[in-house]
């Protein structure tokens, strides 16, 4: 494990690790509240369900915005307000992610298999946890959700990008299930506001498959699973620490 503490991240730290050697990030990373931005040197093909740029896109940046409910002006349309924040920060062209998890607590991992490198950047919180097929009616006490950027070093066909999203989802869900995080008496499998962005080079010969039998799928699964395990462990430390603090104040 290699911890990269960013001096521009007061009160937080970025966790960075490469499963197969030193970090070789395909993007420049900036963390200055309230934005966490991954900037690529060339346009990348992307697929996500981003609030403002969903579906297949071509972009050079993926950007997180850290928000709280109190940040939204009364009566404001959240999507309009979010769009304005990105516009004012000259990030209008970025594929956007929105989180209430501290962006200072972001996590990185890479894995290379058969010459293909998968790089995962994520913010991880499970306070907004849900069990698939069973919506919770329990109020969310502390904000938190999962937002993932997964970059593959090889160009992907549209079908392979869709398949890659499924592998990211599997790895994320496996880590959540193994962590056994309960909410309202049931084990959660994700959060109600998860978002995944898959990115790959726009140029070059595109791989047509990215499933579990392929090197791409293996690299993707390893990187995402590693980031999720790490992110959940850090979130748990923060979340239950907050719970203990509140208990101490009550007593």
C-alpha cells in the first residue's frame, strides 16, 4: 500500500496503491474542495449514468462535486444548481459525479493483466446503503454513497464498455457484500445513489469483449475490488467513530 497524502487536502488523505507495481496514472488528479477532478491528456470514450452527462460521451475530465443538503438553495432545481457549480468552475465539459462523502477521502488502485491496465478512482460511503430489490424506509443519518471512475488502457467497443460496467458493478457489489454492512436490519448491496463511469481511449483498435474470461475483465475486477475494500474500511472507521462520539456526548 502506498499512501499519497496531498498537502492540498486538509483533514484528508488519498489512498493510492498499485497491485502490480508503482502507480502509473492515466490522468492528472486534482483535489481542491469542493471538486475532485481526473483530467486526461486526450479525449476518452466514456459511459456512465452521470446526472448531467449520462450515456456514451467523449470527454477529457471526470469531476466529483462534494455537496451537502444545506448547500442547495431553498426551492432550487438540484440539476440546475449542480450544472451551475460545474460551469462556474470551468468544468462544464466534464462527466460529473456528485457525492456527500468527503472528496479528500478518495481511493486509487491499478491492476495490469495481459498488457491491459485498469485504473480505479473512487469515493466510498455506505450510509445511503440499500439492498437490491428492497428499498429502505430508514432515514439516512450520515451522508455517503459510492462513485467510481474506472479507466481501461485499451480502446473498447460500445458492447465491451457495457460489459465493463457490469464487471465494475460485480466487483463493487462483492466488496460490499463481503463487508456485511447492515441497514434497517438487512445487509446492503450498494447505495441508492451509486454511479459508475467507465473510460477508455477514443483511438486505437477496440476490444470487443471485456468479460470475466478476459484480461481486461480480470484487471478491472481486481482494481475495483481493491479500491472498494479499502474505501469501505476507511468509511467504517469514520462512520463508527462518529457514532461513538455521539454516544459519548449523550452519556
